[in-house]
C-alpha cells in the first residue's frame, strides 16, 4: 500500500511540474504576450503536445504538413532542440 501512495504522490508531482506552452515559447525566445494558448501558437504553425508528465512543442509546415520538434520539457525544465538563430530564420 505504501508503494502505491508514493507512486501517486510522485505522479501528481510530475503532473504539476509539466511545463506549459508559455514556458516552451520562453525557452525558444518567442514572444508570449497573447494570453490565449490557441492564439499564441496557431498563427505561427506551432503545436503544443501535453503528455501529462512531459510536453513538447513542434512546428508544422503548412505546405508539407510535416512537423519538426522544437523543444521538450518535464519537471519545469524545457530543452530547446533547435538553435535560436535557426528558428529565427524560418
């Protein structure tokens, strides 16, 4: 029983520490002035994926409909996977 309680507490802690879309945008040095998450990324072709204990931000190319992963995050840490200079050129 004790192992279940510890597991539930750890899982809830990971849920609460999952980075938001705003934190992904900050890590990628993109502006986050707009309050609505849908408006923040949709016009840029950005998609936020919430996997509950971790999350990811991807950019979808409108012509080819292919996505490229920009960042991953967990435990309030976001790791950008593209250089900021390369992202600004797109």
